[in-house]
């Protein structure tokens, strides 16, 4: 049996061991003991190759399948942690500023634009030969207070156009893609179109989405324009309702000729809820989105481990399984072109603010920038996928 087959078996066995894990039944404890056989191979599972080899990275393994892989990062982290910045530029082929292109950073002061952090990130991407992905032009919250106080029916359209035009034009020709509108669908909305209540919807109406995409397209005709949303990976009732509502929005936008080019599936997986992911329903959703002529990007992938066992060895295996389980489904869809993890190392994850906080282990590298089983599981999902994309950016 080849090394890869052994390895694939290892990951596959992880899968079968935990297929029904929900973190509540005692029966799952029985399954955990079967994992110990991999204890001795965990180092083997992560020493596939040396980071010193140019082809030995998440980005390189993804590129072999026509997939663009990268991660989100903060200006504060990349600009102050040179060790992390070096590893980031080796593992990734696209950089997403986690917060530095948001209103809360770019528009912190009334009536001003502050691009200092975003410009630094754009320069870092360019000097490290990384693609740059913009996140996000319009969202329903995290506005600076002055914006909340200023936005109204008389100026919302002008403020939207000014913001999108100014920000997109600044990076025109350098931006791989933009999350133009983020999380605009609320499956619990009483509206027929299930759009989420927001200042944009209140003051402009549902047309705000079309306006944002056209303004972005006119400002940078080269950028791939993305509608980005969460909760699309799972089969729980709310997940199904969300999928249906997002598909309805995309069908409407495409039918009216809105320049939306891709769906962004955030992919914030819940490690203890992976039994809620129905592969066949997810495949059908991806296929339905693709049939609209849209690309699909996995834009904020991570695995929340706060409800998984405390034992780090077991927790790492469950996190690895979740990555492999999810990516093995989505990467079979040819329209999937991009995979971005919401962070690269546990050293800097948004989960450090809650849940397990500094003990969270949601990402491919640990806090010391060592590769974890999650790194290997993502590599294995790239290696084993039947995906044959032709992503010119990867
Ligand atoms: O950098 C400042 C720091 O100087 C200050 O002391 C501190 C306390 O005020 O705030 C720090 O900024 C915070 C920033 O995270 C960096 O930690 C912001 O207040 C906080 O709002 C920001 O939270 C971000 C959140 O979006 C809201 O923008 C998270 O990092 C980021 O991971 C999260 O990402 C979102 C995506 O944009 C959309 N999808 C969901 C995802 C997770 O919520």
C-alpha cells in the first residue's frame, strides 16, 4: 500500500470513526479509543514534506488541482510578527485582509478614508507574489458610530456609491476578488426575499445589492465580484432555509443582469456539529449555484473546536476530520476555485476572543506555527479530490 493510500486510509478512518460524532452521546467515547492507533503516526501525518521545499505548502498542493488557497490575516499581525509573515507567504497564494478593508478601519473617522493598513496589506501581497482578496464592501453591522448616526434615507445611496467607488478604485487591477455584499440574507426574515434588516435595506431598499455590484464593477471591471454568506455548509433546518434563500437571491441577481460572478461560502464549521453536514444536499446546492454560471469560493474556512473534547490529540483529529470531510465534498464541484481559511495559525484566530480563547485550535498551524493534522487533512483533500479546475489565479 503506497504512503498516500496509507495516509488516505488514516484520514478516511478518522472520518468513519467520527461520522456520527456530536459530542453528546457516550457512544462516541468508544469511538475515540479507536483513534489511539494513529497516535504514533500523527507526526508522520504532518511530515509529508519540508516547508523549505517550494512545492511543500497548502498553496502549492492546491495549485496542482487548479485551486487558489490562502488565508485571512490582520495588518497588526503580519506587520509585527515577521516569523508569521514568512510562513504566511510560504503557505498561501492569496491574502485576505481580515478587517483592514472594512468600514470599521477604513472609515473610522467621520468623512475620511484611511487606507494606511489596507495599502500595507496590498504592498505585502504584491511583494510576496500573493493575490489580494477584498473583504468586505457592504455588511449590516460593525459600522463606526458616526456612520450609524449619519446614514439616512437622504444620503444612504450617495454614501454607498462613494464608499464602494473610492475603495474599489484604489485597488483596481490589483484585486483578485471582492466580497461586495456580506451576509445580506436572513433565513428568519419575514420578507419574501428573506433579506436581512440593515441600514442599506431600510434606506435604499433591496436595490442596494444591485447598486453595490454595479458600482464595484464600474470601478474595477477586472475584479471577480462575490456575494458572501455564512451558514450554508450544514443541513440543520436553518441551513436548508439559508441555502434556499441565498439561491433565490442569486437567481434574482443573475436574471436582472447584476454583475455578480461568484458565491462566497464562509465555511465556519462547527467541529461538534459535522453530522449536520449532509454531503448530498451540499453537493446539490453547489451544483445549483454553478448552474447559474457562478464561481464558488470557500471564503472563511475554519473549525470551531470549543465544544470538542479538551484532549488536544483528539480535538486535533476531529478538527482535521471536519476539514477533510467538508473539503472532500466541496472540491468535487468544478465551480469551486478558491479556498481561504479564516486565519492560518491558532496564534491569530477570531476564536481567541471567545470559546476556548487562547486554547482554541481551529486552524492548519498551531500557535508555534507547526503544522497540525488539520494542515495534513487539507493537503489530503487537495491531493485526493477529483477536482480539475482551470483557475488562472491559482
Ligand atoms: O485592533 C483593535 C484593537 O486595537 C483594540 O484594542 C480592540 C478592542 O477594541 O479592537 C481591535 O479591533 C478588533 C478586530 O477584530 C481585531 O481584533 C475589532 O474591534 C473587532 O470588531 C474585529 O472583529 C472582527 C469581526 O469580523 C468584525 O469585523 C474579527 O476579527 C473578524 O475575524 C470577523 O470576521 C467576520 C467576517 O468579517 C465576516 N464573517 C464572519 C467573520 C467572523 O465574525
